[in-house]
C-alpha cells in the first residue's frame, strides 16, 4: 500500500462537523428562539438534526422542514435563513482531534496533500480559513467551484493532475461510504475510511483499504507502508 500523496475530505474528516453543528444549533436557537425553555430547546435541536441530515440535505429543504415543524411565528425568509447558515456555520467549525499534529507530521515528511470537499465556495472556504489549514495543502478543490462533486470521477482526476500523481500512489481519507470511499476506489485510489465509532456496511460494493478511528492512526499506517517500523496494523483493517 505505497503512498506518495494524501487527499482528504473536509467535513467529519479534517473538521468535526458533529461538534460544529451542535454549536451552530445553539446559535440558531439563541437567534430565532431566544425565549425557548430547556424542553423547547431540546425539541428544536432534535428537529434541526433530523432536517440537516448531517449536511447532505439541500438548505432550502432544511428551511422548509424547520418552518413546518417548529411552529415558527415570525420566521425569516428562506434567503435570510440560508445567509445566516452560511455566515454562522463556519464560525462554529471545530478541528478533528489530532488534526494539526497529523498535518504537521505529513508536512514534515514532504508528503503532498490536497482537499476535495463538496459544498459552496463561501461556506467550505470559510471553514478552511477558520481552521487555519490552507497552507498545509498543495491544492484545495471545492465542488461548487469545480462544477462537479464527489463521487464524480472527474473531481478526483483534477486533483490527481494538480498533484501530478498516479491514482495508485495516493491515499484518500474520508468518512462518506459513497462520496469518499467508493468514489476514490473506483478511480484506482486507495481509500482510508474515517470510521470514528461507526461500523462498515459489508453489503457495500466498494470497500476501503483501511479504516481509522482518528486521524492519528494514519501515522503508523503510513510508516508501516514505507517499512519504517515493524508494528502491525491489527484493528485497522476492515
């Protein structure tokens, strides 16, 4: 499993979106439901999590669901809400555990690194700025800017071209089984699944080469691949 370059997903790989969205929910409630008691706050938070669908639902659909489910007496317009979301969510962004230690490690080894992320330039770009990670990467591909999104093979091809790397020489690290893992594997890229506490669905056709529970576990996998130590990788294989 040789590696000459790394490509990362952003949300729930480099950033902890789960923690970030909880902070955003608090700001959402404070702004739009300032008089809500504890019980009402919990209800609003749960409705938001359901509507958000971990970031994969269209924001206009999220807005429509919130308006219909929250008995919102004086809601903002859809445009006002989406503008609020795009402004506030990046301010809430949290780094994934071990983020800077791991990026510093690979930077010190001279490993070229890239990011591919689905989303708008405004939001995803602001997250990258807030996390202070832009300078770690040789290239950053945001789907809205590229005009294509994961798992389309062209977005991987563009990134490989910018890195001047062949697919077999690259690892892709991401959390989404289809957008990240299947998309990379179908392009001939070796995929590492950011599992955290999840279990892989063996019914899925395209499987990751390795799985990790946190970013720090990338380091021994990398060192083993280069023969830098004799440690085994038990617990990392899917």
